[in-house]
C-alpha cells in the first residue's frame, strides 16, 4: 500500500477478509479487577541502520543480509489496525515513520491521525532513532529527540509520554533523569540489564522501580522504570512469537486437524502466572513483537484476537490489547510501593564471559567524527544560521541535523554495525556538513562584510593538510569563530612551509608565534589518508606547525593575518632535540611533565600554580582479543585472552621541542603508535596527542589497545566516570550497588563508558583525563586509570552483526594490497589539581573541547579587512557555570535557546550555586517580545508537565540544589540551579 493505493480499496479488502473474524472473536476486553491482567502491547523494533543501511531497511532492499522493509511493516500495521477498533500498536523510530508519512495520500494521513488521536496507534519515545546510551553525548541525545518530537507535535499535536529504550546495551543515569523525567516522560521501559542483576530482581520483585538518576536532582527528577522479564519479545518457549519458525498458531476450527485451543490457552495462562510471580500488582505486560516484525501484521493480530477471546472465556487471567501508557496508568492506580534505583545500569553482561564493554570504544575513528560533526552543527551551523537569519530554502542545516540524529542510533555511534553501514552514516554526515558549510560561509560573509572566498575550511587539518595555509606566503587570513558564550583564549595551529612568518591581529599588532616541526608520523598519516579520503596526492608535506594564541569574544569572530615579515617580533623557530637523559618540559610554569632517563616514559606531573603533583607512569598496552572456542571478543563484547595486558614497548626515545609558547615531547612507542605530550604557555594542563594504527595482526591476534596511567593516588578501588558528558558517577571495582557481584571478568567487568572524562582522587589530590570522543575506561588496580583507544579484532562475537571488527582503509581504485588497517588519531587531556579546583577545570575545559574554535581560511590584498564581531551585548558573557548548548533559528523567526548549568551540587564551592542569565544581553540587536519556557525537547510548555507521584520503599535522594525561579517576563532573566537545563523559545518583535 505504499503511498497512493486508494484507502477505500484497502478498507473494502479488509472488510471482506475479516468480516467473519471480527464477529467471531470478542476483543473488547478492558482491565478486570482481581485478575492477572495481561497487557498485550504490539510493537516492532526497527533499527535505523545495523546490518543494512537506513535506506535499505526502509525500502526493503539487500534482503540477502536481512529480510526487512519498514515501509511494508507500516503499511501492514495500518491495514490491520483499521479493520478492528480494539487493536492497538506502538511505534518508535521517527526517521522511518516520517519518511513513510510523507509518502502517504491525504486520505491515508487522515486515517493515521484518527488512530493516533484515539490512542490506538501510540508514538512512544519519539526520537529520530532509539539512541545509544553509552557512546552518546547528552547534547546529541537531546537534539535527536527534539527532531522527532518536533514532527510529532507539528503533524499530530501530541507529546510522547513514554520512554522506550528497549535495545541499547546498558542504560545511563542521564537517560533516566534528563531524557526521561526532565523530558516529561512518565515512564521508561527497556529490556537489557546484567544477567546477575536480572536474577536478583526476579527474587526481589524489583524489575519495576522508581529510578532517581541524578544525585543533584534526586526525587525531583525521578521516573517509573519497567525492565522486561525477558527480551523485548513475547514470553520465551510458548510459541507466541510470530513470523518465526517456532510459532504455534491457535487452531480453533474443530473440523480441521490439530485443534489446540485448550493447549494454547493453558500455555498462555502458565506464562502469565509465571510472570505475575515476579511482578508487583496484578498487571503484567507482554511485548508482542521483535526486530522488523509486522510485515505480516495479520499473523500477530489474528493470533492476539484469538488469545484475547479464548483466554477471557477461560477466565483464569484477563488478556487485553494495550499500550505502555495504559499499562503505566494501571500500575499507578494500583497505589503500590516501589523499590528505589540510583546510579545506572552499566556495564551490561548477558553471561559470565560476555560483558558488552567493547562497544564503548568500537569504531573509534567514527566516534571521533560524530563528536566533531556534533560540535560543527551546534557551534557553527545552528548558531551562525540564527545570527545571520535562517532561510527556509536550501542550503540549511536540516540535512546535517537528520544525519547526526541517525548516527546516534544504538547500532550507529556504538560501532556495532556492519562496515558498509558505518560508511553510509559517515557519508550522510559528510553531505550534511557540506550543505551546512554553505550556511556558515553565507552567515560569516554577512556578519563580517567579507567575501565567501575568505571562509575556506580544512577538514583534514588534523593531519596537516590545508593547501591554502601550506602555500600562502603572504596575506593569509585566519578567521576564528568562538561558539562558547564566554570570552576565550585558545592556541591555533596551522600547517605552513615558510619560516619568516609574522602573525598580526586585526589592529595590526604583532602576535607572538612559534614554528614547530611537523612529525614524520603526521606526514605518514597525511600521505595515506589524504589519498584515501580525497582521492588525490597531497603533495609535499608542510615543514612546520605555526602556533599562536587567539582571543575571541563570546559567539564572536576574531581575525588574524599571517604574512612574510622582516621583523623578528614575536617569531620563534623550534627544532627537534634528542634526549637520552632525564628530561622535563614546562610551559609558563603552570604544568611540568617529567620523563624517565631509563625508559623515556612520563614519571611525574606537577601543577605549578596549585602545587598539586603526583607520580604518574604512562605507557601503552594491548589486550589480546579472545578468539578460541565459545565466546569471542568483538564489536560488542570485550573479552581479553587472559587478564594481563601486553606492554607495547618497555623503553622509548624522546624528541623534545622547546619554545616560548609550546613545548612538546615526541615519542615513537612502536612503528604503529606515536604520541606527543604538549604544554602551552599559561594553560594548566597537558595535551596528549596519539596516533594508533594500523594495529598489526600478522601474528593472527586481534588487539585492544589501551593507554594506562599509574599514579601515586591511593584510590582504594574507586574512580569516577561521566554519564553522557553530564554527571560523574562513582565506580567501585568489582562492586555493584544492587546485587552482590560474582566477579567473572576482572578487566572487562570493570570498564565503563566515558564521554567527557575520568578521574581518581584521595580527597586531597585529583588526577583527571578528558577525552575527545566516547571511549571505554577502567581502574583495574589502585591508582591506575586505563583508557581503550582502538580495537582491531579478527572474529565476530556472535551478537548478530556477523562481521569481525577489522576496519581497513583502502586507496582509490586499489586492490587488497592497497589497503591497511585503520589508524586512529586523537587527543586526551591530563591534569593534576587539588580536589577543590578539579571540577572547575574539568567542566570548563570540557566545554572548550566540546565546542572548539572553528577556523576558516582565506587571503586578502591587505586593504580589505574582515570585521570581527560578538553577538552579545558589549562586555557580556554567560556566568562561568552556565553553558549555551543550543541557539537555533525557528521557521517562524523565533529562537530556541537552551542553557545548561554545568555543575552538580557540592561539586565546586563557588560554582555549584544558582546562576542568572540576562536574556536581553544575549540578543542586543533584537527586541524580545516575550519568552516561553518549554520542555527539554521543545514540544510543550514546561508548565504542562505534571509528574506522576509514586510511593517508594525507602527514602530516596532529596534535591540538593533549588531549581531556578520561574521565568520572569518583566526582567527577562533565567535562573538555573545546579544541573538544570532550561529550554526557552524567544519571540522577537
């Protein structure tokens, strides 16, 4: 029925086909007091890419991989819903639903609207996809949910109230409170929890809990959470899953063989009673569906019709068509007392050898690309689109929003999809970025009164490829855009070939600069990856990196000019120097790194300003991925062959770069691992740039590469990791708060997802690592932190993807001999601080790394200057504890603004306090008519959210920080309490 088939034809067909059935079966059942009520919830789980691309899944192509076509699923569901008014269905993934909706006739759309408004078709979760919860940043989780909720609101005028995260491989605290309670959801449903956890919850009847995910918000942001007793299909072992080889239909015609009504009713009742024994109240829910089911919707609906009819005639239990909302309301009406859940559901294991902690790092390069594009969308595209004025026609930012939202899927950024699907995600991101780049260029042109030719970006700048800077001998203009709502000073690094370069600011004043030699490792990466990505030879590599410090106002632009100059003012040329003895580097006396004279490795980090220091040894290791009999290490599973990691090298040589702005230590750990420790003047932390790959596998061993820091901090089995870049959660080695852990995997079972950073502390000294993408990390021994950077494995782990995680990169028009294993390049940041100052560093630097300076390049004749600007009132910036996470132009001319308080309660003595933002100073050139506070996904007014109240078995976490006051329309001020995010729609005159 895709698209144009007459609705009248469909209804006539259905009326004839089901005339007898509709009279024969009584499916009008509702809830019956005093009986076990079995809520049958028909659903399909449609991955937005996994084994096939999102397009292949929708259209139903490439079925040699998997038989699935979402357009036919939705067609089939509609047909069978319209033929029986008692039937119900829930649907989730808006990336599919919205595409299908656009293809329908107005007649069909009218029927769909009636189904939704009557509650027979419920759109739950409502995001563009069902996002991952480990490898996603909270801003991306918000944005992909906002995109889906936007269309649901516009088309149907409804707001989803149910979170339905049934397939992600572990569940985060941020999902509970931020993408649950703060979103306005009344409940969260999912399937996957640790097998030991599930076993304990069976005994305690605690599969359904009240989850308080935030130590700061506590009971003020809690959500009813229901964990399925089995996976997200019907009860196992009873033949209740249809479109499957082991299905057992109800045969109720006594004139035919195999009449089985009594047997099937008995099986249904037995399954219901079994589940009721582990569930509180007399209401249980069966998820009647599975991956890509309901292409043959009649198989499911006809069988459920029969079950409802015959089970209710039997009378031992009551069966009914239902939805999660109906089930939730029944649970709430029961006035039961519920167990309390805090922290999160990581890590997840489905048996004693299978910890799903490998995907925290899988496809590390793609994870890095997703993070880069996320910063591009928020920092450049959406902000600048607003500042210059959004145009309804193309180019705009919509395609990038769509692509980035799709990539948040739990088989997307997670790295658990087939290689051709990863390629498709990356292609979509690149196409969206190219279109958004046109938006940015147009906006910068308008805001700076310059030409678009002066805003050329260099997407391969990280590997020193930027033809405009490499070959410019004079009048190179560097434009830096600051997406933060704070004044910032950051070091800029661009590849050049000339030695006599002078940098000047917009006023003509010379800016101190330094030339640093480009490493051989960077040149090798450049040579291969420019050819692989662009299909062209990159030419002679540049000789130097040019460093200088840029000062840029909030949401503003500063420009710098680079040219050949005769004066030596501000210039410094650095050279590599070898060191065979104990060495140290220290820039501006803020940080000092000391290296061993024996091994060449780092031995100590000192903070000159605060006086904090600790011994710290850093080196590289790899775990051998288990590939023997039984369970393997793969895209999902981290299963090391033995619990000891192999050191890559016991000694390394040092090459040192010294200078007034930057000092570096270069180390070639192995032919496939290169790292640079980097210190900047007046910057109180160290940068660790790493290049890992191609991981060698000629020995037949897949390898999982880590960097390990061993400090002098007595951590006593404790470290802290972030939850989706937001809260930090205490982790205790070999311990779970909800059950007594049987330790089966001492390494893999102690890995956790990291999006912002990890740290150790002894209540006096804090050692922190910040990351530039999602990774897995753990503290396997006291005083240690290890971060997994890259994985290359040679066998599949048996969780469905059907491919080994063996990423290779090939040159164009090449054969297998022109391919090599993937190289991953990234940057981590390390620091030591007194505990009282550590959170401030993590939060501030975390925002800077998430929203880096955005650089564009061009040339000028020396006469036409590019005007700098700031979008705020002169001298105004947001408070240090508030981040601007969304500034977006809406189609009606309004602005969507999201502000986030960055600190937890008690995290910082000065900054864990209420903050105030003056809206009038954010938009000095426009007159604000009014402002409306919205829900997190901007689909309803905040005042309309009325959380359900629940009885809890034990005292929960009380809110530790007051919420900000209601928006004062007369003052146009927004208050934010700790960990609050407030979403405001600004209406301009």
